[in-house]
C-alpha cells in the first residue's frame, strides 16, 4: 500500500524535473512536461492503471469497473508549475490520486476509476490558465492557438513540436455521460486549516472571478511648473482607486487585488498623464463578486470625476463560481470523519483549480490538505506527513462512499 512517505518521496522526485537548476519550473508542452508524464505514467502503471496521453497532453490512467466502458470517477490535479514553484501545488493531488488507485486495486467498484495529471493549470507559459482541463471539458477556444510564449512560439507550434496534432484537440473532450464525477485533492493555499489545527477540509465552492484593466487618463505636464490646482495626475487618481479597492473588498468579505500598475510617460519630472492598473476580483458567489465590482466601479468613477480624470474599463477574464456538488461534499466529509475529525471544516477556495473547468461536464468535489502558513506558489510550500497520511485515508474512503451511494 502506498504510504504518505512514498507520496512525499514522489513529489520530491518531480522536483528534479525542472527547466531551471536553481528553482522548480515545469511548463506546458516542454521537455519537462514530457519527462513528468513519463515518470508519473510509470507510477500509474505500477498502480494497475492503463496509461495514455490525450490530445491536449494530459496524462490519464484508467482501471475498468465491473464491466468495460463504464462511466469513470475521475481523480487528479495538475503537473505543471509556476516559475520558482513549491513542491505540492497540483503534484500532491496527482500523486495522492495514484496512491488511492493503488490502494483500491482489488476493490469492486460500480464505475471505472481514472487518474488524470492535467498538462497546464497554471498558464505560466502561454498566459492562459486551465488549458489542459478546458480541453477535457470541451470548452477549447480556437483563438488560443495564436497565444505565444516569451520566445514567440505559438501554442499551435508548441503542439506540433510536442508531437500533438492541433486538429485533434477535440478528441481530448469528455462527454458528461462518460463521467461519474471528479474529485481533486489539493493543498489549501490558505491559512485556515492550520489556524484551526485541522489536517483536512472540504471545499464548498471555487471562487467566482473577474479581472479588469483600468485605465486612468489625465494630463502629462511639467512636475515643477504645474501647481496642484492645475494638475490632473493620473497616478494619484489611480492610487486613490487602489486604496478604495481594498477598503470596499474588505467590507464586502471578498478579495480584490491590484497586482500591476504602470504610469506613463514614466519620467521623474513629468506628472503622469495615464496610469493602467490590473484588478483581480474573487468571491464565493457570482452575486458577491458582481456587487463588489459595482461598488468599486462607482467609487472609481467618483474619484476620477473629482480629479478631472477619465476612467476606461476593460474586462479581461471572467469565471463563474464552481460549487462542489453536495453529494460529493458528503463523500469527502465522510472520508475526513473516518480519520477521526468529527467536525470537518468547510472552506471556499479563492484560488482557481482544474475542478472549476471540469464542472462544465460533471459534478466536482475537493479535499483540502493543510499547508504550512498557507504558503503556495513559492519554494516554502510545505505539508506534514501526518496530514498527507490522513488525506490518503480520507480520499480512499470518499471513493468508497461514492461507490456505495452513487446516485
């Protein structure tokens, strides 16, 4: 039986598959992607799964149910990373899923069992997240073929270089009738389980998100020759908006982040005539997200009007909330309780996951594993062996609960 120690050892082995000698970086359709698929595929085969790579570069292992061709319960997460990544975001979920499949090698299940290692959740190479899972969900956008990495290689060319046929991308899509549901184990990427001294938690929903580009336009003038009464400083107006964004989101119980701001013309002795800023907005529900945005937009318009500035807004990304199915939440809760936690903690996930894409075609459920100080997307990501051990037990019991209570 695969143990937590072995799971952590496999995560460490994946750490060695990196484009950098000094940090962990493994991105979509690279030599490192291929090497990770090869190694993880060997673990899937050892667990008794038949292994294949789909038309999007995702890695799949399958064990049939009581009859060939039955719908599958899909377990998994992603194998790609951000630059300078930690050891567990995504990879832990894939390796745990393989371990559970190995533990259930001889179980009689009323469905096929599949494990998937998604090829591109982070979007680090082409700037578009969830490429692997959106291919599986059948929500591929043909415009994505023109996306290019920092070297100018398009996604279309990268497919060809990797040995994939872009014309066959539709073959990666799964039909709803092919799946029973999807379960994903993932580090929490937040501090709440650790604060509650809990190893595990169940996810209630994955964040509703919207992203915007805000452009504030004023007038560039001489920094020494223009008195305050004559200034239309775009950067000062944008800064006031940034402070308002934090205040409004805190009051609404949502999350809003300005991660980038750029002033033009960018000279030390020129009043900025334009400032462009990003806004990332997340909430547990679509309504909370949209109400927060409406308040932010009204306040930003007021600030600009008071300062004689113009505000332009462009929506760059939108994702609906992805609630976890109650029956799969119940299975995950039962799994957590089997480890001795009688009152499992439910959490909404502000971070995005492959599950939110797969929700387009089947019910989803998620298990969170405590991570040290909530740190993620950083080499200091850390999990404890005892939490992984409990996670394996809970994940296994959740699958058995689904087999028992399948709707």
